[in-house]
């Protein structure tokens, strides 16, 4: 008899559900996503379909929470107010959550105050009475998490319906000038956000689980034999200083114009992609798939740099067509070898941080993206809020890049310009204070690298020939020729310092530094 009474109350509640409005998922939204009822006499019309829901699961969970507040702890990490189909249930969950968070008991008696003035569900059932019956019908909290997961999954389905309807409406109503690719990116972004937000298991993680991750990282470094826990840059001294590129790290690579930021980033990207294809089938996988966002240069210009470096044909000669037959054959040979490397270039200029994230997520799904490079940070745009100034926009961009690195568990190398105040100092070596436009770049970055070539400045200070100053200048040129420095100015999990590299300007190549004083002596 009691069960029959409860079922009747449930039916009454469903009939009067539209009296109670709640949060973001309103009855209007739900009504919009359900097809219209079949008109009389029209056999071909679309039948009525209710949005996915489970009122009984919502009642069972709320009853368990009102009887034992520990049930709330089992679902609070992923279940939100808007996940409830019935607005009244969402209101009850919201009030109960607020009380529990304030270390107060959430019972039908303590909740009664908040619902005394609510309109009755029907002439025989007030909301406070309904609270008491929810608690009275509760049995155990053992299944509380399962009830919560059922409610969450059904809410996800309802959101999928909403996103699908928005896609249909947008496709119908879009103007001719609006490219469909933009709608596809927006839909992908919404779907990925829906898939990633509120995953089960997020929140506290046991120390034992964290220890397993630590041991796995140490094991990977040991098996590589090179002492690297991260992805190798292909530059031994830089790897030794950083331990490789660590997953979820935001690495800012900064420098003044003509220092070689893009060249260094391109060299590192190519080394990683090439190592990945070469280690296919090996016990220890090296390298990774690379996604390169080239906001400044075209994909052809970027490819020219890489081919020039590998074929050792000056890029200037390639651009001007001043190459020999042998040079051309070498370019063709190298191009054929490089066709299979997992190196993907997005040359779209002026994209937003949201578009970048959506495309990175797609590449992660399709090709298991391992490293992201952005050239360069200041060419990205924020959310498009016209009220935000440039400092706030840069803050939004760096915060978004760091969040994306953690979300995809990949290192992101973001190139950055430096302010002109570097040029006003006698010592032109960059400092953290030189990072342009926002302190958030330094704050959000896990690693900050500066590229510095003294040769660039010495070459532009040449005195008149035949003077004693010119002889001293020539000595300086000999000392600095072909030498670059990568200054590790910040590193959360390692030491700071300076790494010397060899730089070959005509091929835009960075390589490991070789000290001329320690070259092997050739025996006659």
C-alpha cells in the first residue's frame, strides 16, 4: 500500500513539474528539445518524446541524503544542481548542499524553513510534506553514487540533445558569408567540454596513486638511458638542464627579433617528430606527434626552414631559386624522407585561444598529439571581450594555454616577444622583467627560456676598418661567431642556468655546442 501511495505522489509531482523553475536547464529549454505531439489525424507526424530523465533515481538520491548526509559526499564531486531534471529536486539538492558545506545537518526539518512558502505540489501535498516522504521512503546510502551517476548521465544526454538542436538551427540560419568550418569548431568545443567537464574520479587522489605515477616517470627515465623523464628536444645539453619536456608544462620561449626563437622551436619540433617515427616498434617510445601553430609564417615557409636545415641548402637560395642541380636533388631526397613524420602545421593567423584548444583536442583524438608549439603567443586573441585590455587578454591566453597543457597532459612551447627595454641596457641578456605586456606570462609558465645571440649585437657595432677598435671588434666576432645561449630563467622543478648551443645562420640550425678547445686531435 505504501509503495502504491509513493507512486501516486510521483505521478502528481510529474504533472505539476512546470510550476518550479530552476537554474540554467529551464523547462523552456527542455520543452524546446522535445518534438511536438502528434496532431489528431496526422499519422506521419513526429511522436512526442520526453527528454531523458529518471525521477525515481532523483527521489532515491535525495531521500538518502536527507537520511544520512554522508551520501552527499559520494556525489558532490561531480553532481551539480543543473543535472536534475525536476527543478524542485534541483532546489532541494542545492539547499542541502549549502547546509552541508556550512557543517549543518540537512534533514526534512532543517530544509522546511526554505520551502515553507513554496506553492504546494497539489491540494494534498506541500513541499515540506514531500521532503518528509522522500526521507521516509529512503532505504540505504549504499547506492547513492550509482543514483548520482544515473542522474549525471541522463543530464549529459539532455545536453547532447540541446547541442544537436543548436547545430541544426545554426546550420539552417547561418548566413552565406559564415564558413561552416567555424560552426564545426564551435560544436567540437562544446562536445569536448561536455565530455571533459565533471568527469568521475576528479578531486582528491590518494598518495599511493601519485606514487605510482612518480615511479612510472622514474622508470621511463631509466629505460631511456639518457636520464630523461620527459620528451627529448634533440639537444643534449638543453635536455640535461631540463630533463626533457614534461607533460602538462607550459614552456615560454622568448627573445628579441632575429635571436632565433622560431628557428629553435622548429628544430626542437622536428627533432621530436623525427625521433617518434624512428622509434616505431621499439621497446621504449621516443619523440611524439607535434602540433605547430604558425600564426606568423605560412606552412610553406616553415617547411622551407626544416628542409633547408636537413639538406644543408641555405633557405635564402631556396627562396630565390639560386640552387644547383645537386642542391635540388638533395632537397627532393630529404623531402621524401620527411613525408611520414608526425608533424602537423596550422598556419591560421589570429586564431583565438578557444579555437586553438578545439583544434588541439581534435589532433589529440586523431593522432595522439604529444607536443604543442605556438609561434607566437602575442598573435593569439582572447575571448573577444571588447571591454578587456591587452594585459587582461594576455592573462586569459596564458591561463588558457596552461589549462590546455594540463587537460591534454602535453608540454606546450609558446614563443613570446620581449619588450624594447632590452636594447637600452649595455648587457642585452634578457631578464624575466623583459617579458612583454603581462606578468602572467612569467606567473603561468612552468619554464621560461630566453634565446640570446651576442653575435647579433657585436656584428652591428662594427667600427671603421683599419682602426685599433676594429681589430678588437674582430676578436669579439671570432669569439661570438655561431654561438647561441639558451637562458633557463625559470624552472619550477629544476635548476636555472645557461646552455650554450651552436647556431648556423644560413641553415637556421641549432645544434649541440662543441668547444673548439676540446676538439679531438688528429694523429698523423
